[in-house]
């Protein structure tokens, strides 16, 4: 019930293309869904996050789409750039205020080619 | 400059030896976390601490121990009982002990046990 399933495991996109990473969860108590970005040899850093009261959140070229009924959420990277090449982790937690831990997906290694 | 420091970046040990990984933060955060990262498995929580002198087991605590004697420090000891200790270890902290608060990660320590 605590799992977050992430796909694909790896992704190669051409410069300027759209990168799409998908996550699915089981626990309906989850109510906060962040995405973390990790460059090689570094720790992850928060990229963008969403709550289930909205279906979409956009920050620059990064957009989270959220489908509460399907228990799925996805990260879209528009106009992908070589500098976006990194590992992306989705995560989930909840209920808010319950002192819950983050449950991470298994990660997606994105490579953006010229 | 606020942040999380982990030392050393690379650590080599012989099988059967205990080893302690350092984690220090100057963000004045209450909560601190230790994760283990293995290829294809994402980030798995080892231990977390919500407040000084208190800590809880995460999902994979067997073979590990921690202490939280000071707010800014959360060292992790990998004991000889940990069957497969070679991994990338990440320390993180957050303002409060709920997943909705951004977790700030250190640069990680890569431990190799032979």
C-alpha cells in the first residue's frame, strides 16, 4: 500500500522534445506529491510538487499532471535540454500533518541528446 | 552558507568492520533522515529523527544504528550485521517531520565494503 510505481526506468529524448515520466500509487491517504531531481554524484533536490486538489501545476518548463481517480501523476518536461539530463524521482506522502515519511519511486534516468 | 554536509564522499572498509557516516546540517531543521540508494531501487529510508534524542526505524533499519544527541548532527553507523552495505548513502533534513516539507539532501557518501 505504501508503494509508488515509476516508469520508465530510463528515457532518451531529443533536444527540444517533451519528456514524460509517470507514477502510480495505491494509498488513497497520500495527499502531497513532490518530484525530486538528482544529478550524478549529488543529492536529490526538490523540483516541483502538487496536492490532489488541483489537476495540474506548471513551473517554467516543468508540469505535473495529476489524475486522482486513476491514482496517477506525471512529470512533463517541455523543450527538454541537455542540462535536464538527470535522474528524476516521484514521491508521495500523507495525510498532511500525520508526520508521514516520503515514499519514493524507483527513479527515471533521463538523457537529453543534441 | 546553509546546507547539509556529509563526509567523507568516498569510504572504503573491510567486511566485518563497523563504519560511521557523518551528517551535519546548519539549517536549524528539526527532522533528519538517512536513505540508502541502490541502482534501480530508488531511495529507501533507513532511520529518521523528528527531534533531538529521538529517532525511528525506517523501512530498512536492520544492520544500522543512529544517534541524535545534537540538533545539527545525525551520524549513521553501518554495522557488520548489515549483509550488503555497499551503497550510496544520503542524509536529508526538513524543517518539520512531515513529508510535505521539502527535504534538503546532502551530497552523499559512497560506501564500498570488500
